[in-house]
């Protein structure tokens, strides 16, 4: 499909632009959207297995974790070995993981480049597959089958997720960056005890060796190990020996009679302890993998990893040794960390694809691209909603301005129709799909149980695909369902991402790249007013109301106040074209102001603030408060009556603010139109200076909404509440009789009608707001 081109230099190209818009719309209608879209994997993470004996270069990065809370288990650093060098802003990234009610701060730091032999790589893979499989499913039989296939896979030329995640060396192991002693902990071989023997004296009442399922094992090998107890089928981290407990010690009473450990195992498990004089081991349950990227992670069940158990050594089979509990604890955070890295690498590849042929000096942080491709469904602390609101406002601003300049003889209805064809969700979705954007979208909450363990090629296969524009490879792991609107949202969010960091030039570059050809160059606005505005309106007073803006061409002010019913030969047009333009300009400047003034607001708050500030109710109240209704030129008696009724109705409302959704009565939309047409007039008169518009209109809108004062739209709040409570919203019943609108909403829960309410008002929108507000009042009251 050809780009939707609205970049016009002269009248000869106007018909061509209209034809392109029309053709694009027809093509969209003829090509239904397929919601099964690919899921991309960054090529940096997918590599062919090394089957020869030659050494392989790995770029190593230190993953440093700093807990922002007190913990009895330290967190150790992890070494990430990549066969591709990371992009600079990814290699030095930092972010927080949510742990309980606190956080762990993660920092990436370049460590060193090392060469590893094929045998070392195989051992590293064996280690990481073991530790992650244990954390993931605790299934030793499945682990054994995977490790058996590992040696076979080593000789296959297959592409899979391939990077190394290894324990970092401790201070006494420097200059090595990898803790090779821990890496060699799997498979555990009791006959190799002497090779890694640690000179640590056992407790006075304990011999240096203990009887285990593996045979005689030195105490130094079992004190930091991972063991399996066949009689329970559970895995434990061993953190030490209990100096005062052996098989003949009495157990702590737990609702039942006190008995010895020896008696307990015989009575409960039918096991007779043969070495009851051995000290018991202190064990901890295995940590559970969790999604630590969730913004509001709920702890649904008690975490048993903080409790300790006493274990007879002879019932323990050592799986890994040496392996400290702190290393295992640290590795439990790694899947969430690597999911964030994978997401950032996707953003890097998208950014490269967009900027590959860019001749402008456009720079954009990778984290902003990631924010733009992350939806709310991921439940993370960043998502696209704020950028989408900003990008949506700029897209309408750029498209409306371009169309206004280009089609100077079209009325507001024609301009609106052309604009909708350009900015509609269907058009944006089609353009996004043509540019392969759906594969980059992050639309699902991370499930660590489905994370692909690097080096484990079993069950994973990837298709190879070339990206457009830069011809680089990307890998596909499968498909998932993504709604067309979600693709359109991402297009808008990417516009917002480029705009927020690179300015309007960067945003226009991206819009051109995706297929919306726009420019914001000045095109003279040709008009033929043959009247002196001062004879019909009070120009000086109106300029005073507009923060003393001085019109170069006062006829624009006259046009902005002229209703379609008021036509004189000397006034060839009404305010509607300026209203079309001003609507987009005001939306953009207010949205941009809120975005930049409150940079730390949570995603989604900008949408609520924009919605509360940019709506007809607010603009109509602004017009009445400033007395602008007295200056409208109209010859429609019904309109004059409507305006008078609006003024009377608004008189009962608070005059402290103009934003929000307080109005429960009828208002004339013409009053809102006038605010927008005045903004359009200033924009044209100032040679398309949006700052002049904001400076002139802002005082009329003060005080502007803030995060502390933003009211929620009752209709949006109603939908959010029903979604949260899993209520089913029935199709509303609406009607208008004798100028009175009636709206009935009905909500079901488990097949039973939960709530029904009917509201009446002067129009459908107001009736809808009243019905939703009453529902919320009753629901929260209960």
C-alpha cells in the first residue's frame, strides 16, 4: 500500500492527495485485518550452536543487584555472556524490580570480553539449564532428560536462544569474573570431593564427612548445596549444620506430642535412620519464580522459602555443590531481568529499523521506544498510554494543519472527513502492519514459567524474517492475538516517543517513515474578506480577553465569531474552518503542556487530565465565564435561546475551574466551538505559532487541571469499574422525546441483573454521564 501522502506544495497536487486518501481508505476496506500477529525475538539473543572446538568470544556484562530493603539473604552479582555486543544505552541500563513492598535496583555494567572453549560453553549451559529448571519446575527427571539431549544438541547446527548466565566471581576469586567453582557444581560427583575441599573445621561434635544418598561427603561440600529428598520429592538449599541437633534430638512440638526426629521419620515415612548421631542439616525451600516487573504485584500465597527445615544428611541426595543460598536467590530474579533486556533489545531493533536511513539528527532513548511498544496488559511500571495521548494529539494537529492549508476551499465537514481517513484506527493499523510493527508490540504479562532457558534448545524453534527498510534479520517465536486498535495505539505512541525526546522534527520524521507524509511549512492562507471588523465586533476588547493578543489581520477574529446563520456579502465564511484547526491546536498544546509539566506522573494519568481539560463542557464554561457569548454574530433565534439557557444553567456551577465533568445540564456546543475557532484564528494570524495560541487562550482556561485536581470522566470510571468487578454491561437503551434524552444502563453479574438505572437530560451525552455517575455512587456506597 502506498503511503497516505498529505504533503502538498501546490494546487496541482491537491487532487493527487485526495486520490491517495481515497485509495488508501478503499484498500483498508478490502483487506480485513488478521489479528494473529508474530512475536519477535531480538537477533542478539538467537545464535547457532557452536559445534567445533574453536573458542568463542563472549562479551560479558555484570548484572548488579542492590536490595533497597533489609534481607537475611545477600544478593550476588550475575555475569551475562553475550555473543553480540549490547547497544550502549542497554549495556548501561538500570531499573527496579518489585520485591514485596520494596525494590531491588538492577544495574548493567560492561565487565570484559572472554574466549571460552566448546567444553567450557557446554559446562556453562549445563549449569544454567540445571539451576533454572530447578527454579522453574523442580522436576529432576525432566532435567535429566534435557541434560542428556544437551550433548547431542551440541553437535547440531540449530539456532536457539543462546547466551550465558553465570555466578560472578567473589573477591578471593579475582581476576576471574566467573565463579567457575560454582559453575562446575553440576553434575555433583562425590568422588571429586577432594578437588574442591575447603579447609573449614566442622563443629566439635561432628566428623568431617557425612553419610548422604551420594555416599560419604565432606561437610564443606554439603553446607552450601542443593539437595533432593526422595521421601518427600522436594528440593532444599542447605545453609549449614545444626550444631545442637541430631537424629535423637526432640523435635519442636507442633500440636502433637514431642518426639525425636528418628521416631518421626520412622512413624511418618517408614524410614529408619542409620546414622542418627549425625548433625542435622539446615535447609530452606526453593525460591519460587515470580514476575518482578509487575507494577502492583500481589503476593497471593505465603512464601515458604523464608522458613527452615531440619534434614538428616543420609536422606539427602546432593544435586549441586557448591551452591550458596544467596546464589540461588539471586538467580530467581534473572528471568525477570532478562525479559526486560529482551524487551529493550526489541526496542533497539525497532529504533534501528526506523532510523536506518535517517539523514536528520534524530536521537531517541531506547527506553522511550520500549514504553511506546508496551501495553497496559503487561502490567509493568511503564506503558504506552501517556505517549499515545501525546502522539494522538500531535497527529491530529499535524494532519489538521496540513489539510487546512492544502484544501483552502473545503468546509469543516470535508476537512473532518479527510482527517478521519488519515488518523482512523484502521488506517494507522494498516500502516503499522506494512511496517512490521505488530511483531515488536509487548502485549502480554510476563510469565516466568514460560521463559525460554538459554542453551535449552528442546521445544524451541524460530523462524527467520527480514525487516523492511534495513533488511536486518529478526526471529519469530510464534504468533499471538493483537487487536487492530492496539497496533494503531502503538503507532500513536511511537509518534509521542519521537516527539517527547526529539521534538516535532523527529515526530514528523517518524510519521513520514510510517507512511503519513506531512510537513509544517508555512503556506499563505488566502481569504477575501471585504469588511472592516471594527464595525461588527469590539476588536480591542476581544484582544484584551485573549491576553492582549494583537491581531495582524482582525478579519480572522471576525471570522472566528461568525456563526453560519449570520451571512453578509462581505463575510464569505463562518467560524467552522477555524474551529476545525483550533480544535486540534488546543488539544495538542494543552496535552503537551501537561505531559512536560508533570514528567513523573503515572502512565494513564495524562489521558485522564487531557480528557478533563479538552472537551466541549470545559470550553463552553470558559466562553461563558469570559463573556464571549456576547460577541457571537448569529441570526438564529433558536441559537440565541440555547446560549441564554446555557448561561443560566452554568450560573449554578462553581466558577473556580473550567475543567471536569460537573455539568449535568444542557449547554450550547456553539460556545465550545467559539473557543476553538478563536484558537484557530490566532494560530493562522501568528503564522502558525502554537505557543501564541497557548499564551492567549491559557488565561481563559485557568486554573488548569493538575494530578491532584483531575476528576475522572464518570463514563470511563464506570467502564473501568465494571471491568475490574467482571460485570457485564448490557447494551444501553436510549431515546429522545420532546427534546428530552433518556438513557438506561444495566449491569449483570453471574447472569443476574446487578443494577439498572435510567437518567434523563437535555442530550444523550449528559444523560449517559448522569446514569454512570449514579451507578458509581450507589456501588461505592454499598
